[in-house]
């Protein structure tokens, strides 16, 4: 799965299952974890991980009822903080802010019409949507040139009917009217739907309240509106591919766009929520090594600088399993369908050591089983286990080494693969007699 391994997710599910008193909640989590849509999967993973981590350090009630409200928060904890707290959990992506839906919808319509002119031609089209910017009523704006209700008009159809039958690789055409301005280019290879469009405009917010982040916080505030006065209202906000959360403090010298920090601070100044805690996977590099690690970047926003005791909460934060990808990476890979249980596995890398007479190679157990099962072919398997263009099993056999021992090495709960360890020794069976 994108953020956590399947092994880790199953272990967390098994641990909190007794708290899911109603089968409905368990089924909801499982359905979202199995969903193909990134927003559903990433949201469910983060909800599960946070509920599980709370359970390790504190009491927790999942989906508690509120005495004077029909709204049901995600969780209630008596002692995670210094007073009882009702908690809402939500995950944000760039899906709404990036214009993704509008661009994909327009691309689908043009692709379909192009295929009706010449079978299969639309599958080779790549779309570069244009943008426009300026000032309107004293406010700066940048917009992608595509509307949510775009339809092909007669002029666009005529242009495509003239261009599609004769266009070749690298040819391009620009289509524009009041609803769209896009450049189509013919690519050498078929383009995957959902990845066949682009716009230079990044997912930025130009207003403190008119943006998906602020609107999501308002929705979660409503869910907490029935919480009693002698409790905290808390929102856990997680990064499922959101630039506003990944670059939380990103500033603009000209103050044309707003940072995630500014939007959340503005919300806190106008709401009854006591705390918003932001979780975003962050890659950290060391000056002493080329290796980098992923950890949780956690930012806390408090109402009116309240003195909320975070001792136990900090312990809970330390227990959240480390992420495997940054939010935008997880969302992109999930969109590609790369995490299905029987899709090609996420293989561990090879490890090779050599001594005077003994050679050792560790290879992916998943890759080996998939090769034996016939789900990957010999070329794919060799590509994974080889060093450059060399098949090491073949190379070492030609050098007179044969397999002398095979063992198994578990990689742990946070990997969805293990290692098979082969030991090779010099063997007269594979060498000339001396």
C-alpha cells in the first residue's frame, strides 16, 4: 500500500478490530483500503494508523456518539490530552486545487472524439493546458484554461477532423475557445489516462478562505460541533498529496498566494476548534551520507495559544509507523494501480558479499516466487537479480561456484518482501579437475 506496508496495515487492523464495535466501521475501513482511488486509500491508511497509535498510549472510543448531536466524530479519548478530546481525522490532496478533474474530463472528451475519427489515435495524445493570470477586483488570480462544463463545439470538431487523420508523432495543434485553451501533441507511445495532461500552474491557493483546505476544516468543525464544552475539539489533518501541507510554510515574497500555515491560522482565529495537528511525510537527508529517510513532519496549531499538555500526545506521535513515500509520491503511485495484492511486488534490493572462496547473494523472495509462479518472465527476473548485464547465477557457475546453502531472512512488518540468501562455494562439480 502507498504509505504503509500491507503487513503493517493488517497488524494495525487486527489490533483495533475489537474497538470497531459496529461491523459497519470495519467494513468502511476495508472498503476504502481496497479502493483504487488515491483519496480513499490514503485517507483510510492514515485514519487507521492514527487510531492505532492513540490506542497504544491512551484509551480510545471509535466513532463515539455525542449527547446532543447526530454528528459522529472519528474518535474520543479521555486522556490523550489533559482533558477529554473529540477527534476528527481527514486527508487532503491536490485533487481539487490542481484542476485535475477538469483537465481529465476535457482530455477524455477530446480523446474519445479523436478515436471516432481514427481508431486508437486519441490514445497517443498528450494535453498541455494553458493558463491565464491577472488582477480582478483588486485580487490576483491564475487560472487553468479549462472549465468544468467544457464541450466540443463545431469549430473544435472541424479542426480535429482535419488534423487527426494525417497527424504524426510530435505534431501538435492548439484548440481554444472560451472554455478551453490546450495544445495537443502526438506522442510515440500510448499515454496512460490520468497521466496524459499537464499544466504549468501549480496547486496554489490565492485566498485565505476560498480554497479546499479551509473548506475541509470547516466541514470537520461541523462534525465536532456537538462536543461538550469541557472537552477539546481536535482535527488531525494529513498529507495525501497536498502541496499546501507538504510545503506548509511556503511563502510568496509578493504575497500573491497563501501558505497552508496562513490558511490554518486564519481558520483557527475564526473557529471553535482547539487544535489542528498536521501530519506530512518528509524526506530528510544527512550531511554525512547520501542516504535519506522519511519521517513524519508534525505541526501543531492551537486556539489562542492554549496551553494543551502534549506529553502523552508526543508519545503517540512517536509510535506512528514511518511512511514509505511522500504524500504526492504515494498518490501518484496509487493512481497507477501499483499496490494491488497480486500486482508485481515491491522488491527488496540485492545484497552481495564475497570472500576468498565464499560468495553470498540475497535476493527478493517475492521476485523469486513470482518468477517460479510465471507472473514475471526470465528476462524480468534476471533484470532484478543481475549486476549490470551479468546474470550472477550464470557468472558464478562459470567460475566454478555452486549453491552450498539457502536460508531465509525476514525483512519485518514494514516491508512487503523478504530475502532469500544464497551461499556459493567453489565446487569440483563445476570446475576442471586439478
